[in-house]
C-alpha cells in the first residue's frame, strides 16, 4: 500500500501484535500514531485526536506499514446515491445552465471516479471542484450552501 500520495484521511489501520516490537526504534510520531490506531478511527480522525498534521501522520504511517507494525482495515465504503446526483445536477443547472451534466461528468473524470461508485467522504471535494466552474460569485455561494445542506441531510 502506497501512502506517499493521495488522500489518506479515510484510511483505517490497526496495530499488528508482534513479539519483537521491542526490537524496533520508533520516533515520537510513530509511537503516537501506533498508540492511537484502533482499527475503527480513520487517519483523519486520528490526526484530529492526536494533533499530528497529515504530513507527519503520512510519514509515520508509511514507516509503520513498512515495518509491518500496522495493517489496513477493510472498511465497507458507502457511496453517494442517485438522488444526490439528481439534486446536484439540478442545483448546478440553476447556476450554469444546461451544461451541468457535462460539467459533472468532467468533474467525475478529473477525480477518477464514477457516479455508481463515488465515496460519500469525497462529496465535499466534488462540490468544491464543480463550484469552480460557476463564474458568478453569488451563484457559486448559493450552490455550495445548497449542497452542504444536502450533504448534512444525507449524513455524508
């Protein structure tokens, strides 16, 4: 698993119990991270809990993974539903007109994702990307506010 690039905030790790743990030299960040990992919290949540910034957390997680002191926990990813995308296209159409579906497809392609398998934790990222296409500030703000309400309503 490569942690050197991309968004790692949604990843979940758990410590690996090893008898030879005393044979490893761990720096402060690695030790803090190792103690905070429980197999339930995402790295984003661990970052907030421990105060480690994402760059330090990324570095520590990479080192711990290389030493096989942590392992990834498979998490059932939840995806954005069709209704959300319908509302998104509707709101985007109000802001930019009939090209909204094309702008959405371009945005999805830029993120390397599809409507059928778009993770809920990346909804805000998609909204911000699409909002950049809205020229008028007041329409951009209205679009973002409307979509943030929908994200909260859906629990994304």
